[in-house]
C-alpha cells in the first residue's frame, strides 16, 4: 500500500473512532498523539488519548477500541492501535483492554484490572502528563491544533470540524508548556517556535508579512540579546515570552525599538 494511502487510512480511522465515542457518557476530550501527527510516511500504530470523567463507563470505550484495533490489523500492512485513558486532571489511567470479557489471563499485563477494562500496565508503558495536557491535536469537543502537523492531517481535521461544528473555525494554540529555557543562549528553547520559523508561519499570513517587512525579533523593544544571533523574548503579551528565539524570528506582538 502506498504511504499516502496508509496515512489516509490511519487518519480516517482516527476521526471515525473519535466521532463515535464522543457520543458516549463521560467522554470529555479526545486527542490524537504520536505517529500520524508527524510526517512519518509509514506509521505503524494509531494512538489516541481519551479523557474521561471519574464515573465514566469504560467498557463502551474499550469495545470501540477493540474494534478499532481489529480494523487496523486487517489493513494490507497490518498496524496497531492504542486508546490511552486519562483523567480530567490529566493523569494517565492506562490503556483500554483488548478483550471482550474481563477475567484473569496469562496475557493480561495490567496490575489490577478487576473488571474495569482498563489495562494499567504502567511497568510496560506510561504516557507523560505533558502529552495529555498539551496533545498535538485535539479532536473533541473542538478541533485544536497545537503543533506543526502534516498537511494531510490538517486538511482532514478542517473537514472534520466543518462536519461536527459547522461555522466554527479550527482552534490553534501555541504550546507554551514545551518551553525548556533554563537559560538557553544558543538555540531555540521551544521546538514549536523553531517549527513556526522553519515553516514560515503557514497559518499566519499577517505574521509572515511582519517577517518579510523586516519587523523581526532583533529589532523588537522586548528582545534581550544574548549574542549576535539569539536572545530572550521579554514581551509579557507575546506567546514566546521567556523563550530564547532567533534574532530573525518574529511574532504578532513585535514592537519596533523606540
């Protein structure tokens, strides 16, 4: 199967799954993470994060996850799927169980399932709180994009948003939490800022226009230079506040010196 068809199948299955379980009781949020949010041509596993309320029934979600895994495994190039569960406080709960009925099995890796249909195999895998809280793509209750994603996924999300919430645009959030400045003086402290610069602000024509007009960080009143190339953004209203940025970078809050 061509790489484009593989990715298309992954994206279609992800959005169909999200549409189905968004109607289930206790489902608060659905996000897509890992492989298909990157340019990987031949993804091997489809990963989604489902945030649930404390009293949400897990079995219907696990049933949908089991069927999703079956569809992925039946693809010409067999693939996998994982449905991760999280609490409303962004704590990782485990993966949905792959079995129709819950009873002790030698193959069970969960430490204490007890009929919950939650495979809490934390000794095998855990999902970082940062990934849960600031997932690259949120599908429900609204489509929100937090990082630079491939064009095929972006187009599919835009169509999904039109179908589910007509008239409401796709949300875009800059993931400040990924800033790792401690202090960095010779490189980007937030990889998402570098992603915007490398892609030349594909969804922000006004920001790109500032860049092309020469209104860049090096000439901003709130740029504190570390050296001839890098400096700290000190603009409290900028999404890049307290990040180390390139002098030729820019943002919507750029303010010329003087």
